[in-house]
């Protein structure tokens, strides 16, 4: 399955973003309120300056305590972003996520973000592919 199909299957095509300079506390509240695992840090909603995940916040809390909550997202976000394209396969994206040990990936087109997929989206796509393969094999075996 292609990333494009995964994006179409999502409940919403909205990518939740925060602007550089936002506080970590505000970003954490947004993650909690929206029940999501990461936000894209973007000055305009299209370009990606970084990504801030629950994991980034927890690591800082563990290292420095609650003082990090008054930092800006720019100070603790992940800056080295690995993205994908609409024509990438679920399998390729899963490989990148596994290798990089991250769970969210912006979908980029001509330098601009057009979506965001999570490991949950990828797993759902792979399960769908496996179910279709199973049905096809069963059909072949049964002679239909």
C-alpha cells in the first residue's frame, strides 16, 4: 500500500503543528488534549522545522525535571527529520521508522508537508495488505 492510500484512510488530513517559540508546556497540553503522540514544529504549517514527540518531552523531564516545561519547543525538538513521499510503500516507511526508532513521519512533496503518518497508520496498512493476500491465496487454493 502506498502512503497516498494511507493518508486517504485517515480520519482527518489535518496535521497538528506548533510554531517555533511555543512553550514545551503548551505543546504537551496540546498533545494531551488532542490525544496524539507528536506535533510538527512549523512556522507556517507547510515547512517542517522539527518534530516534538511525547518521548522528547519525557526524556527532558527525566534529565532536567519540570523546569524543561518552560523551554521552547525549538530547544528540545528533533531537528533531523526523516520524511517520506506519497508514492512510498508502507513497507519502505516501516523500514525507515524501525531503523530510525521513531513513530511519526511527515509526508513531503516539493519541500512542503502534505500530511503526517504514524506507525499506527503503517501497521493498519500492512494488516490490510496481509488480509488481501490471505484472501487471494485462499481463493487460489479453493480454485475460485
